[in-house]
C-alpha cells in the first residue's frame, strides 16, 4: 500500500506550489517520488522512461497547480496527470514500435512457454511476472483501473475521478478486467488460476 | 413464487454488487457501511471468497518492491527545479521582478571578493564581533534546495499567506549602489513570524539569504529566534532562546555548536545584524507600537540587541529627534518631511549610531543612514532606502545633512 502524505499538508503544499514556492514543490516531488515511480515502472519497465514520465508529471503539476481547485484529493489530481502522461507514452510508443510490440505478443503467446512453467511448478515470482505481462495486454482503461486499485490503493470514487468516468464504470471495468486477465493467462498456456495460486503463496 | 423469484433476483443483484466492491474491500478504501455489507456477504458466499483470494493474488503480483523500481538520482530533483525555475522566468511579465527573484542557489556561486561593500560589512561584522567568510569554501555547503525559503517576489501578493511587510532595500555608499535586499515578513501562525531577506549585490560576488523565524508573545516580545543564511552568517545557523532576563545564544556550524547565555540589557530584546538591513524595519515596527502605548511620546526606548552570530548582547536605545528632516525623491524630485529616529548600539566611545527615517503618516521605515564613525572603515556614510517605494531613488535633502 502506498504511503500517502497527510492530505491537509499536501493541499497546503499544492497551494504554495501554485504560488511558485519551489521549496513546497520539492516536498511534493519527494512525496510522490516512490509512488509515481512504482506506477510508471509497472507500465514501462524502462528506467529512463520512468524517470522522464515522473519528471514530466511533476512539471505539469508545477504548471497547473493554480488550476487545482480542491474538488478532489491532491493525490487524485496528481495521479490523473500521471495517468495521462502514461497514456501519451503508450500511444507514442505504439506508433513508433509497433513491430516490437507484436514480437513481444508473439513470444508471450507461445504455448510451450506456459506449459513449461506449469510443468516446472513455476515459482511465485514467475507467476507474478506472467500476471504482469498478461496485464499489459488488457485494454488500457481496464489496466489503469487495476493498477490504480491495487498498486496505488485508490478508492473507486477516486479512480473514477482520475479516469474521468462514473464509479459504476470503474467497478465493472475491474470485474471484466479480471475475467479477461484469466483468459489471457490461459491463452499464454497457463491454467488461469495463477492469481489464486499467488494468493496462496505457492 | 413471484416473491421468491424476486428475492432470488435481489440476492443475485446484491451478490454482483458486493462482488464488484471486493477490490476496494481489499485495499481498504470502502465506506464503513459498504465494508460491513461486504464483510457479512463474504461470510456465506464462497464465490466471493474465491474471488477475493484471486484479487489478493493480483494485488501481490503488482506490488513493486523498493529494490525493484529504479532508484533515481538526487540530480533529477535539481534538474526539475531548474526547469521549472527557467519556465517561471521565461513567462514572467516583469523584468524587474525577475531580476530580484534570481534563483541564485541554482547557480554556482563565485568566490566572495573584496570590495568597498565587503570591507564595510566586514568592518561592521568586526564591530559586532564576527568575521564574514572571505571565500566560498569557508561559507560551507549551501542548504539543500527544499530547506530554503522562497524569497520575496511580487507573486506573494496573490498568495494566501499572511504577508505583514514586504519590500526592497537598496544600500548605497556615497552614491554607489552596493547591495539590494528583498524582504518579506509573514505570519506563519499566531506569534510565529518568518522574515526572509535575500541580499544581492553586484559588488559583493556572493549573494546572501537570511531566513529568520521569530516566535513572539502577544506583546510582540520575542520568545525565540532561529536564523540561517549562507553568506551573512558564514554558513552558520544562529539561534536565540529567550528565557526571563537572559538569552541563550547558539551558533551551529557543521563542526561545532557553541552556546552562550547573556543577560538582557533592556526590554524588549531585538535581533540586530547590520548586514541584514530589514532588521531595522522590524525594530522600527516594534518601536512604533511601543510609542503608541507610551504616555511620553518622546520617551527613549531601551532594547537589548541580540547579536547571536557574535554570541553577544548589547544595549540599544532609540529616540525621536526633534530636528526637521527632509528626504528628496529622485535627483530633483519632490521632498518628503519625515520623522527621524536615532539608534545607538552600545555605549561610550565604541557606540555605533544609526539614523532611521520614518514616514509620518503610517510609520513606514523609508530609509536608514549609518554616518561615518571612527570604528567603521568606510569614509562615506551608508544610505539604505526602500527602492520598491522609490525606484527613482531617495536621498537625504541637503538641509538635513549631518543633523543629529
């Protein structure tokens, strides 16, 4: 579960950042560093992209801090910016490196790999890695809902704020995302009960 | 039958609704009533228990261990600050404000070089019992960026902070501008003040920042001070804790902490350092309050001047002068009739004299003058004025020169 800054203190920091207080901004930067780096790392698995996306997010926070009107928690607002940065990155990357994405998908889709894992009584770490790769194949909105819930620890109302949809949509997205995830895992040659296995600590 | 069918349908609907809440049951963000309903449902619904276990697996798969995520350099923050600093400068509509703002701490500092100003400050420093650092290495490492306080800018006006005083002081020796100091006095909490002074000078190669936090009681009586500043105090942090009729002065440097308990020589105590001219703004503000309460408006006020960076206290008196005093705006502008206060630090032949020029209408300190005195090295008087109020300049009109 991510450690959060005290929301009141955070709102103050946001106000001071809006008034161009670099010291307050530096505090926000440090406060969000661990959390946003985990967020971007999970999506990119690319050290440079993670650093760049985190920096871009914080610069946008600096530029738009004046427009933050307190209608939601500062962290929800910041994550909304981070989410849009991640989307932009995925879109740009998709355009540029379509071929490598396809290659990766093919590799993941090889049934033998999955079978080997099952036969070898794949370790927990390997299972986690499979789940993450499967997650990468989910539609963007479903993936984001899952990450914001389980990695960032947001409530469904906050996620609705970040993704710009209704709370009901968030709930059904995760419901369907999980179902799709199992199908992807099976498509990778796994049994589809890997989530359950992970939870049992196998 | 119809009732049972509806009941089953209701339960089915309820099961689905509660199943959809499981992700947030797991991450602990449900409202209390939702949480309770979900918990109760889980007790008898095996499907949801299995679902919850799978979600737990999903959560565990997504945990990014601290050693897994890349560790970023400290330099990323510095670079980001540089970028946002550059952006605010590029979009700043007021060049003058930009000049004052200067994110000086982002630039490498040049070595402190001697100049008339430096010698003057050094002289004052020696008088006050301390010596200014003469090179950058002696100044020590600057405070980390997030420990610094933002200096005064016009943007503070749009800021929901409680700014009590704000201004710019220009120090001139003869007719040469030597240094500029921007200052902001803001109220942090009741009785908790923050004075931020930023000193910039073309003549003094280093730029200094003095940040002070003052805790005051209801009568504006200081309870404690903390001070820090890389130039003025040679990288040392000075602190004062006032305790009855004595004060404990502390000087903290990277190497050692020095304490000294000094008696207070008058009430109330004030903080004084001649390199930070905005101290006089505070002094004047305090004096105006005291005279407003006094029965004799010409009473001499007695203060205890605390000079923590020299680990000493000295007497400070302030009295009103009856001599008419006139300041001139710009080289040939209009003249202002002002009140003149005479401050004396110390006693006898070693005493140092400073004149304060105050606007009669609202008690604003407009200018200061440090006359030529035997214990000071400068052969010309030092004149300090509020350059934000008088950008065209301010000087002592001829008929007031030398009046005491």
